C-alpha cells in the first residue's frame, strides 16, 4: 500500500484512530492500571512492503494494545504523572497532523501561538509579564538544562568571559548551591560541563527537605570572592513537596550576587490557587524557573517550559543562525535559539487548547481536587493500624509505608512486596519512595480525572495488598 493511497483515505484511517482512542479511554476504569510485564519487545524484521496505515494500526493494537499503561487514567499515582485533558489530546493530535516547526517564525502562525501560550502561562502563575520570557521544552529536565545554560552564561558575563565561545576552561570558578535538587538538575549539571561536584549541598531545616537560608547565607559568605554562584531552589520536592523559602533565599541571592534558579516542575501549580500561593512567595526574584506541562497541567508528553529574566543569555548559549535559517522574524522569537533542539514540535498547541478550553479555573479545580485527595489518603493511612506516614502530606504527594507483620525484620524489603502486590492488583499504581531512612511507597496525585470514588477503590486495594503481603511475609518469616 502506498503513502499516496493511504493519504486519499486519510479520514478512514483517522476514524480508526478515533475509535481506538475511545476504546482505550473507555476501558481505563476497568483495565489494570499498569501493563503486565513484557520480557521482550517486538522482534520482527523490517517489512519490505508495507501493509498500509489501517492494517498497521490494527497490527499495533492487536499486538500491543493490551500492554499499554493506564497512566493517563485516574488511579495511576506513580512518579508525578499528569493525565491529558480532552482539549489537550485534540491539540496534541493536531500538532502532529499539521506538523508545524516552531524553530523559526515567518511561515506560520505557530510561533505567535507559542508566544501567546507562554504569556497565558505567565498569567496563570501570576508571574510579571514583561520581566520573563522563555520557551517550551521536552520537559522539566530540558527546562532545567536551558536555565542552567543561562546561569552559566551569566557566570561568564560577571567575569567578563564568554563561556559559549571559549568554553569553561579558563573561565571563572562556578559553584551551584542547593539543598534538595531534583535528579534531573544533577543530570543537567553534568550535561552543562559544570559537573555534579559543582553542586554544594546546603543544610536543610531539621529533618525536612527545605533549604536552611542561614546555611545558604553562611556558604555564600564563605565562598571565594571570584567564584560565580548559582542557587538552585525547589518549589515542590518530589517526596515531601517541600518549598524553599524564596523570600529569604531570593534576598540572600541578591545580597551575594548569585543567580537564583527555581525548579517548580509541578510545585509551581500551587501558585494557581490562592490558599496555596503563599508557598511560592518571592519567586519574582528568580532569574530562571522550570515548569512541566505534562505533569499538573495535564497535557500529553512531551511538554515543559521555562521562564527567565535573561533570555538573551540562553540565546547566546543556544543561538547562532546559519544563513539558511535566518528568516524574517517580524519581532517573533527564533525558538531554535532558546533550547537545545533545532526543529521543534508545536508543543504550545496542546497547552493553548487546554487553557482556551478550561481556563485558569480548570487548572485550579484539578489542583484543589488532587490536594484534597492526597490529604484524604494521608488521613486514612495515619489512622490505620497497618500503615504509617513517612512525611507530612502538604500538597499532592503521600509518602508512606505498610507496617509489616511480627517477625519480618526487613521492613523496606517487605514494603517492596507490598508495592508489588498493590500494583499487581491492577486497581491502582504507585511507585517506591523513601524518607527519613525508611523505604516505602509514594502516591502522587496530579490527574484531572481522579475522583473520590477512585480514592475509595485505592484504599480498598491498599488494604487487600497489605493482607496479601502480610500472608506472604509471615510465611517467609
Ligand atoms: C521537581 C522536578 N524537577 C524536574 C523533573 C524532571 O521532569 P521531566 O521528567 O519532565 O524531565 C521532575 C519530574 O518528576 C520534578 O518533579
């Protein structure tokens, strides 16, 4: 079957995709939340002659449809995994179908829509419109990377040294200060050439994950005077959803001439509801901010974005247009100059669609519902004789563990068994967590579809898994 033949029947093919999507989404409430494990992937030879789009779709669905994860559904609580709103699914499909490249402006409205989507996001997060600019990225890791490159350029600029041109060797010493950086930030420290060891650990307050501003101040005061300083603060850590005190940290950064980066991949959404917004007070002092779209905004992968006060620095690190890309811009950005990638998917469209369809109220409703659900699960676990909370629940993440039966010595290992029982049950899916030296389980709420009934089912599933793990644990003990 040729591409041309397929294209003539495009509508027929897309109707099949619509039906398959309806079937998949319709089955989400009943199907196991996580796929059964496949040991091997597809291993057939490359087809010489293709079978056409409709047959290929059937082949995919028959062979693999049952092994997709239900991560878009309402009882998937692993990692921090958002779902996909209806309008964002439509936007995502369209983004693929119209296949615009937002690397450069000039031939499409896609770049202007990207600018508008970023402006809407600044309004959603109540960030000063004119002070920040940014770009869409593949996710929060991509956003952290872009922000760290901007910070690195800034460090060079402070010392009158052009890092983008000359490289790090010969440049000023650069140190990063952070109390609880996300693993992706450690990764981008490596990618940026600054290295993992350039991250200096700042003490946390008591047994929390929150940076101690006094410890930060002491570290900056003791640092060599020629050292350029980058502070990476958290607006929502993955285990305890800790927010660093940005008011204090921001003013310390200003006093000591440090760049302030804030990783708010999912925590920045606290800012969308007045009762939680205070946790990010002071963020206006940030030089750069990372946020994810594919988490709490509930748009499909991949979607992240960043904001910075110094987009010119990223453009220095990532910019440089060869003649064939130097098209007329009409004052619009060349996004190729703001991220690692050259050609870029029209990532703004699913975001634009979901914000246009449901507005700021839609986002607030999801955030409020998820925060309430996390609190309700935490209350059940606190009151149950079979579970304990490992940390206080203050936003959308619950970190806990099951109490093993008498005779089980290794509670961490037994909790792995408990988690395996829970996930094998198929009602709910959670992932491992650890806090205070204790291994356990983490449940993150970030899906617009999650309802109180889902929580009822999840609580029953947890009790059942606890009973099963208790039986197996007792037999083994
Ligand atoms: C605080 C934080 N930063 C960064 C990331 C990395 O995000 P992504 O997987 O979108 O690259 C995450 C993901 O969980 C996160 O929670």
